[in-house]
C-alpha cells in the first residue's frame, strides 16, 4: 500500500509541476506581448505627433 501511495503522489507531483510550467510559459508570452504592444504604441504616438506637426505646417 505504501508503494502505491508514493507512486500516486509522484504522479500527482509531476502533473502539477507540468501544469505550473505551462502556466509560467504562457504568462511569459503574455508579458512579452504586452511589452511589444507598449513599444508599438509609443511608435504610433510619435508618428501621430509628427503627422500633426506636418499638417500644421501645410
């Protein structure tokens, strides 16, 4: 009985470890996407400011 309980615990530990690793991986991707969106937003903001300045000159 002790061997099967230990084996079940080992399996559950492995599965929970795998699930936590997957969650951490997807959170890392999410954070990277948010950083990329912030960079794109800054580029778009600079472009809008430049376009408004050009429009004012015309």
